């Protein structure tokens, strides 16, 4: 079914990060609760800084499955400037938490190809690497490094201020460039809601508001881009604010004049547009439920 193909494992839970900024205990409890829910199929990795793996171990010990009695929790750790040291923390964690939890992905930043090359060269084998790239930097050069190193890209799609939200034209170019280079990617920040619309950027009553990207827009655009849609159409999908323009049929995803099969959507999610990080899991679930998408899945 197309909705399952598009949404399965889509949301990496990042409750430690703003605007939610939960404590480790609260974030772990929330993730554990959603893992037991009927919506668990939407849930991806738990995201945390590598420096807080010890804190996670303490908070999560009672919630992690015993070896052989459930699927291990999958974690993605953010690496700081000491890439080698932080990745060593991830390796040590995996040794001590075998079959209960596993760091199987790391996230880091690189502003130019040389920086990406140096960081990826010291990563241990077996970790999926997502490198956050500047949208207006040497995108082609960076993607060439990532492809050679078999790493993935990461794009920031929002933030706590309106200026942190990238223009749809820049985001469309990123998606198209990744498709052309054959480089998988994930998104982070600002994708709490399925369809592009104006929303508060924080949970403060008088906080800033702005038009935010929708995750349905972003991942539909990715599926169409991977299927060969022109850049203008990819951008138009990202700009769409009418939820009824998207159709998740039994055998296809459609937006206005574009259509891609459920099998191609699954392939796009499996090896191209992998997930997005969100400090809220409840908001995406509530919005999908209000649109009737979860009932159709």
C-alpha cells in the first residue's frame, strides 16, 4: 500500500532537541511509549548527541529489550568536532549494549568537500553516515565525496526562526542533485506537519510563525525526483499547500499531473529519501490522522 511505502519508519525521534528540548528521561519515555503504540511503524531511530550516550544508557536501561526478546532500539548519534572520539563512543556503546540497542547511524556536518573527506575517512566501518550540507555551497563537490565514500547527505529544512527555513527552490535543487548523484539523504528540523502551511516555530505562546515545509511535500517531491520529474515540478510539489492535491492510492502516489507507483515510492524511501528528524512524534501522527492517511494505511 502506498501510504505504508511512503511513511514506514519515516520519523526519527529527536525529542532532546529544540523546540521540544526534553530531558533524557522524558525523551526516552516518549520514544518507548510510541514504540508500543499502533503507530510504531512510522517510527525510526532515536536521535541523540554522541556525548550523551552514557546519559541515555542510564535513562533507557529499564526500557530496552532483553537480548533476544525484542528488536533492539536503533540510535543515530550526532558527532561534534572530534569525529574520531565521538565515533569511538558509539563503538563502545554498541559493544556494551549488544542486542539491546545499537548505534547504526551517525550525523555530522561538512561545509566543503575536503572537510567531508577528512571526517568520513576516520569513521569506523558499519556506521551509516549522514553529512549535513550547506544548500548554497559546493553541493556537487560534496555529493561526489559522499558518493565515493558511500555516505548519505542531510539537509536542514527548518529551525526556530523564519530565516532557518530554506526556500523551496533551494530545497528542490538539493533533492534533484542528490537524485542525479545517486546519494541518499535525510532531513532534519521543521517538518512537524504533513503539508506546507504557516505554523508556530516554537511552543512559546508569542513565538515566531512562518510557512513551514510539509513532510508529505518533501518526500513526495523526492519520489517524483527519483522517478525523473523535472526540477520545476519538484519545486512545485514543495510549494503545494492544498492537502487534497496529494493522493495516496492503493497502487500509486499522485500529485496533480504527476504519478509514481507504490513500488517506486518504496524504492525511493528505501534507498534515497530515508527519514526526517523531529522533536515531536505526536504532531506528525495527529496531522496524518486528521487527514485520514493513517486509516488508509
